[in-house]
C-alpha cells in the first residue's frame, strides 16, 4: 500500500497472530444512555437535549450488574476475548477516573464497572480489550465539536472565563485517562480506538498515540 497508509507503529507479529487465533470475540457497550433506549452518544443533542443527556448518569443505578456472571456466560457461549467500552464519544467514563468528575463513581451505582469487569476477565482467563473514543462531546477542549458534520449540543461544561479551548490540553487529558486504564486495569490484550473524526486529530497525532501506548 502507499507509504502514507502504512502503520507507523505496526503491531508486533506475535501479538497480531495471537489476536487472529482468538477469532471470536464479544463487544460489550453500555452507558447511562441505556436509560432512554437510544443510541449511545449519537442521541445526544439529537434525540434529547445535550443538557438532559449529560445528566442521565445521575439516575444510572444498574445495581444487579454482576461482572463474574457476565464473563462466565461469555466463556460458556464460546467467546475467546471481549472488548469493553470504558468511554464512548459522549465522554462519560465507566471507571474511577481521577481526571474527570463525569464518571460512574458519581452515579447512584458508585462502583467501578471497568475494574469489576477486568477482574472477572482475569479470574476466568478471558482476554480483555478496551475501547476508547478519541472524540469527546463532553470536553470543551476537544475541538471542533461537530463530529460527522452534526451538532451534538456542544461541550458539557464551559471553560473558565478568558480560557480558550486547547486541543493539546485535551490530548494530555486523554493520555492521562489511557495511562490510568493501562496501569490499573490490565492485563489488556489490545486497544480499540474510535472517534478521531475532528480535523484536529491528524495522522501525526495518531502516530504519537500509538507510540505512547506501546
């Protein structure tokens, strides 16, 4: 393929072969948007006002969530790995992140869902991958705000007076969250990155992120 389309930080051959051999995996994605039965993230500012969407977590209390039961059922069904979503485009963090209050610990549930799920995967030997959205509708520094050319309601809060949005600052925030997940929720088989739709997310930034994660 053309040089510009080749990966700048290719996956080690042994890791890629390990992933290919697993073949059959499950993708687990649920957030406070489950409460309204609408599409996660893309219903924000479209199906319901962004301000209402951003407050769904205040009513989110799936108290019967049992990570071990979920993982055991996945194993019984024949899945060889699982991809879990800690953060989608709406910016809500399903783990105890120290970098944003917009997270599961401030919901009525008050439990670190990713930690529980990762621990169950480790206990039952189900390889875990994590999904992370580069685009973030909630963070005012993640500019421009319109993904796919649509207005999803703008950021979830305003920056202090006189402070302009800064995409570099957002990238530092993103890397901080990825550091938390990598260091505290492993072992992690692989990463699924999505949401780099903004023109501010360049190939150079993507290459930098790959090297950072390695």
